[in-house]
C-alpha cells in the first residue's frame, strides 16, 4: 500500500516518541542493530506491556471452564495419527487438519484442559504485536498501538484464545499473511508476496471460512497493483507467483474443500444464524458481547472510516471492501450452510484498525500524545466489565461438574445416554463408566431413543441432553419423547439430565 505524503495523525504533537524530523520514520520492528534503538521507542515499550497483559489474560484461569463439545471433538480427532487426521477431514470432517496436527503433537505432553488450550492461548497472545505491525502499515504507529490494545483486551479474542479450537490460530496465520500482503503492496518485494502466499495457505489449512478473506486480499491486490504499476502482465508477476504458491500449497485440501462444500450445502442448516442476524451478532461479539461496548466500538469504527477516507484512502477501500464482501458472502451462505460469528474472526484487523484510526481525529484537535494513552485506557475500561464476568462465571457447558455429580448418582448396570450421540465425546472426557460400572450409549433421533429404551428395559437410564438435539432432530420429536417418558432432574451448566426408572 502506497505511502501518503504525510501521515497526518502522526504529527510531532501526537507522537509518543516525539522524533526529530530526521528520525520521523520509525525504525523497523526487527532490524539487527536497530533492535536496541527500537526498544527505546515508547511504542515498543507500550507494545511489550500490552503483549504481557495479553499473555496474562489468555493464560489466567485457562482451565476454569470445562472442555465443551467442540473442544472434546478436537481431542478425539487429535488422538489419531497424522494420516488418520487427514482421513477424518477427507471423509467428511468440516475442519481442515492443520490445527488437529498441532494438537496431536501437544498430546505428547498430556491431555489436560491446559495442554489442549495452550496453543490457542499462545497464538492469541502472539497476534497482539502483529496487530501493531498491521495497524502501523495500514495507518500509523498510533493506530498500530491502539489496535494492539483493542486485541489484547478483547473479550471475544480472549474467549477463543482459551478454546481448544482453530480460531486464534487462523487469525494468527491470516494476520501474518496480511502483514506481508501490505508490505508486498508497499515495497513490491517478491519475497513478501511469496510469504503472503505461504501464510494464506497455512490459514486455509487451519479454517475453511478464511478463504473468503484470502480472495478479498487477492482481488484488492489486482486493483492496487494495476492502479500503481499499470494493467500489464509484467506488473502482476509477483501477484501471479504468490497465487501459484498458494494454489500449490493448498491443492490437496482444495480438492477436499469442494467436495465438503457440496455436502455442507446439500441440506438446509440446522444450527447457526441466518441473514442479517449474522451481521448483528458478528459486531456484538467482536465488540465484547455487550450492547454498550458495541455502540462505542461502532461509533469509533465509523469515525475511523471517515479519518481513513480523509488521510489513507487505500486503507479505507481495503477495510470497507473486506468487511462488505465477507458479510455479503456470509449472508448468502448462511441460508445454505451453518454460519457462526466466530468463523469470521479473520475480519478483526479490518474492524480494529479503523477503530484505532479514529484516534487521529482526536489527535488533530488535542495535539498531544496523551490522547493515545487516554484511548488505550478507555478501551481497557470498556472491556473490563465483560472480562470480569468471563473470569468469574462459566461461559461453556459444565461437563466437568456433570461428571462429578453423575458418578455418585449412578449405580452399577445403569445406562447413561448422550443425546445427541456425539455428546459422548465431552462426557467421556470427564466421566469414567468403568469406575461406576455403567453403560454409555448414544441417541440422536426419536427412533434411536426408543431403541435404547427398549433394549435396556428394567434399567435405570440417565439421559444427558443439550440443545444440540435440535440440530440432529429439528422436528422436536425427540424432545417430546423425553418429556413424555422421562423425568427432568437437573441442569448442570447448560446440560440437562433426565432419568427414566423402570427397575423392577
């Protein structure tokens, strides 16, 4: 992305380092002899503090919530061999294998909640300095440091940094890809374009949905390169090399993706959100799950877009293009396949950088570096209430608590039925039926519930149920059968327990 004549919001009056004219250009973040100079920069000092805070927030209470369904699925898939994990994806698992391969390696150190969540927490923390670099390239150092602060204290990002799924991993790889993409546009170095292709491929091997974001960047690059260097084949040489690197690196998973997409869209979605509700929930969750925070961040986002339009037109176009195309694609896809806001986590740079860029308007008025510090403090204050709630109350299904309460309640020969059947994964992570002498079964439909009941006549049967049953049996017939033939006895952190006692 081309430089402007001057970055208006990084004037001396609003520069944390107050450089002399000859030092106005910041030293590279990594630059050999320049490392010592960089460490003297107030920006780098603040970034180190923000990164340390981000590490603390992501590893603090890492095992507070119990493993939930999707995390248990990560554990089950990751226990397979490398080839076995690939076979699972090729045979219908709607998640690429890279994150499961990484977790497979982590299982050598144990299978605790801490081990399973270590990589998401680590990659989540490492993304904070990447947001500084991205914000610096998209606008200026003030936007970079504020974008890093927004991410460091983001309740949304912290939640998924403590979740044994691929979401922070895909954001990490996509952020690296975006950083080299911005450098490639700005400096034209072929190495940056190749690295953009490599990290784009890694992000796609981590989560399928990021393909939308990758297409957005390649499409924007056509516009930017053509405008800058001319609409001829030679101008697009680096772009072509990058695209070829990406295609070669993703060819095996691309073939699988096409087949999985056809399967996924072959029937109406039974979970997720649809239409405009997906937009609404995306911005609420990105902002920290509260309406007041959403109002504040959307206000700053609009201000930031105005500032970008005035000062960095290319960043304005890229941000608006990325968000609009992704939201429109998600709107359409939400009617044919499941869509959940966390799938769009790769959009965070295009949401947080404009928010951070709004600081430029206040800097133009106040002309003091204190504005940047005030901005960071305000962001922390906005996020603290939700962070407090997150760290003091369960935000996931309490399978650990269920297992602890189920063991003294069951007797030898009792049957424990997971409804739907795939809930056996989180149940068996904590609950040992060999210790209790019970039998674990599963049922996902009315017919399967009836079959289990008939097979285990004159036996006490415990039914462990979550709202996931609506996804496997949208008709509601299974819920009606449970209401008629069982007795509700407990709700353990979003997990409902029913019992049918027919012991003679």
